C-alpha cells in the first residue's frame, strides 16, 4: 500500500486549503483513513478520520466546524477540506490508513495506523 498526498501550501488566517491522499494497493473496504499533523517540537496529533465502508467520521476538538474529511471510494482518494485556517494549524500534515475498525479513541493514536504518506506542509500566517 502506498499513500500519496497532494495539496497544502500557504494561506492567510481565515483562508482555506484542501489536502488529498491517493491510495494505491488498497484491497477490501475495512480501512480507517485519517489525517495527522505535526508541528516542530510537538507530537504528531490526529486531526480527523473516516471509515471507507460507512463514512463515519471523527475530529479533533480543535478543528471541529472548520475541517471536513471526505472520501471517494471509487477513486481511492480521501481529502481534508480546511476552512477558517488559523496560525496554529501550521504543521506538516500526514495521511494514514489502518486496517480494520479502531476502538474508542484509538483513531487518535499514530501507532494504530499501518500506512503513512510522506507529508505535506501547511503554513498559515
């Protein structure tokens, strides 16, 4: 499985950006897909997740109402629409995929995910 990210870049506070992650080599439908971010000197944190099969989503409290995760199963792409960006959203963003269902808050743990993208930088000023 290979995950390839696109999007990202720079934006003004209050602006929008969209990240996409293309999956290659996926088989089956029991995957949890997620976005994480990591700012310099900080731990990697979960931003949002979505299940391929039923589209159920979870969000970090800091992005609720501003970010939306979605997936296109036919294209095997999932995206993160980021609106009303804030300087504190500045980080390297990573897409990740886990096989199977994640229990409770496991979706927030990087160790739950098997596959990772290379990361894409988001800078908000």
